[in-house]
């Protein structure tokens, strides 16, 4: 193969072309940027010692560098430094003029003896003057040591580097004469079969929030190639990657390079590992963790690739509620998965539609019901399969672990958590009741961001909070056992006008709808001890009409989709 420096002469031929140019040398394709990189690498070795001397010439001699360091004065002494430099320049110019005059007189023939004697006398005077100047002026070595940076251009004669220029010219001429051995081909990148397509090794960089900065095509941990971003949340991002080792696509959760998020990720990994020991086949509908690693401070967790979350599908469907049969199947699976956690003394604490993912979110489009006014009719998406997986165990807590005071996302937070009365597994049951309501109506049951307003909505929808909870709480939301709330304020009127008793949200008087609301009412009991357990919930009449092929005793219900999906793992709303 020819020296890569020769490629530079071919690059101008590709200017103005719309397709990407490649230079073909011995059946290998080089893109233009690869050629430039190779030329840069080659140029560092071209010329050997002469290039080293060239660099030294640009940097200056060691004495001149010491001069710069020793003369780093404060701004107040700049005038003295300037005078010293000017004096050195004048002395240097004076010596140079004397040397030139002496050389001219040496070469000039004497015209007469008078001229010779005059010349000798003037030479004697000059010598006396030179001796006097030498006694008060620095010698050449001292002048060199104190040379001004302004004289850098005279530091080294240019002839030392003329050979490099000549050699370069000779090389260019050589490659010009031998360019027949090279071939310039312009074609689309996809049509170059032997173009190396190795993943790009990224430079590790974080943004101001702690997210890993990456691009499509980056290679992580020498195994995972980044394909696309799937979602972003408080803890980090989820990206679609290809596993080069296993040759399949998966979802990679990349946690922020922040200590508290790394600690939460380690807790999630610990919970997922224990779940995998109890359920290695994933029959209890918890997401499978396939791998995890620490990538330069970013905890990364690899999961099976899934579809959209229940919330994302609802949002993309303009918040059109799910059909009752879908609510039944999703609710049944959710109770089944969380019951498995509770049986193993684990509380999820962050159940919400964003953390429930469809295995396959493919859908069909149907036209809306005729009961809807013509102007409001629109196409509605209907998911084909309602198999789900439960994700995001970053807040999951075992019974023997420390229990944080506040858990759960606001809209799905149980009253005992708001009142800081302590919590256990029943707080998950409350969250499931809120989720069933949202699936049924397409709206959030408690749409608020304030604790007092949240409690007021609860009382408006579910009735008064029990006296025991009101007296035992250390919060200041109650006065003499009653919620301290004014219905006459603007916020009070909003709660009164937009919230109503739970049974008034029924869309139909059909028995199945009534059974769903009776189940929700049992899940939304104020007292955790009175709240229905998930074992009891699975035996509720609402799930009696669940088809046999959707019950988890049927092997078909545990099957995974064989398709690859484009989105997965929402982190937070």
C-alpha cells in the first residue's frame, strides 16, 4: 500500500460531489475524514529528527523559555522590562553595524599610505571603543541568554528545514507520478461492501444534569451499540441498544452520574436479582434484568425490550379510556404481579401507569361509537395484546429495610403516606385502585399537587377520613379531628365542582361496571388494615369473566412477544 500522505492529492477531486467520496487502495475503502486522520498520524513521523527540530524551533530554545519564565513580571514592572528589552535591541544593532563596517574595510583595498594610517588609526579608536563597550555590555552568550522574545524569528536559520520542504515536494511528485495505483470512487456509503463499520468509541462526557452524553452508534462497555433514545426521566435515560454478544435488541437504562441516583440503581439491581432468584422464568410478570454494569459513574441496567407503557398508549390515544375487558385483563395481571412481590416481603411503592408496560403495543384503529356526536367522532386505537410487565423497582423496599417517610408518585399516594403514619404493602393496593380508575375513565382520580387539597379530594370522593388517622397524624392538616379546609375559597370551589362521590363516575349501570367500582372502593379504603389484599382481589367477581387464555395458569399468558418494539421503559411522567 502506498504511503497515506499520497491520499491528500486525491481529495480535491471529490469537492462539489453530493455523494460521499471514498478512496480505494488495495480493496479497502477510506472515507475522507479517515484519510485526514491517517495523514495527521503519518505526518508526526515524517521527517524524523528534522520535524523534531522544527517543533523545537517553534517552541524556542531552553534558554529562551527560561527567559520567558524568569521575566513574568507584574503589570507595574512592565515599563522597566520594556526599557531593558529596548536597550538589548540597541546594543545588538550597534554590534551588528560595527561588524559589517569592519568586514567592508577588510575587503576594501588601501588607496594610499595616508588612507592606510587613517584606517589604522580609526580602527584603533574603534577597538578602544569596542573594548570599552565590552566592559559595560553583556557578552554574546549573555545577550543570547537575555534575548527578547521579539527576536524569535532569528532564532534558528531557515536552511535547516529546507530539506523537509524539498522532501515533501519530492514525495508529492512521486505520488503524482504513481497515482495510477490509486482509485477515487464516489458512491453512497451503503453501497461500499468493504467499508469498515465498527461502532464509534465515545469520549466520556456528562451534561449539566448528569446525563451521559451519547450519540447513535456509540459503543458502551465494548458490547452495546446505541440505536435510539426511548425515554427520559428523573433518574436518567432509557436507550435502545443492540447487544453485540447476544445479537439482539434490548433496552438499556442509563442512570445519571449522581450519587443518590447511583445508590437507588444499586437498590433496584438488588431487588431485581432477588426477584430473578424467586422467578427465573419471569412467570410473575416482572421485567427481566439481563445485565448491569457501571459505565464511568453511570449505572446501566439492561432489560428485555418491551412496548409502550399503559400511560403512553393512553396519551397517544388522546386519553380515550380502555375498554372494560382490557381494564379487567390489565388489572388482573397487575394484582398478580404485585401479589408476588408482597408474598416475598417486597413493596413496590411506585405503582403507576408509566411503570406498567405492554409486552407488545401494536394496535388496530377502529371508528368511534355512533353514540358520540358526529363532530367528536374520531379514530380510536385499540391495543391488540394486553399482556403487561411491571417495571421500575428503584423504590422497591423489603420489609426489613428502612422505610422512607414519603413514597409513591403524588396521584397514587395512599393517605397513610400523606399523613406520615407509616406504610406497608397496602399502600400498593391503594395505588392499584387509582390505576384502575384511570384506565376506566382516561383521567386521574386525584389530580393535585398539594397535600391538603389531596386530602380534601379524598373526602369529597370517598367520605370523611377516620378519626383515628386524624388524631394520630403529626401533620397539621386537621383541627379537632376534622380536615382544616375551606370550601369557600377558589381552591375549595374547584374541589367541590370537579370531584364527586366515586359511584357517580360509573359509565354504565351494567353489572360488570358495578363490580369494577366495588373492587376499587375496597382498594381505596382509608384504613390500611381494612383494605382488600391482592389475594382477595384476584378472587373478586370482577375477574370471573376473564377468558381462560388470559388467566396466568394458562401457559400462553406467559409468552413473550417475538417482535422488536421501538419504545420502552418510561421513567417518570
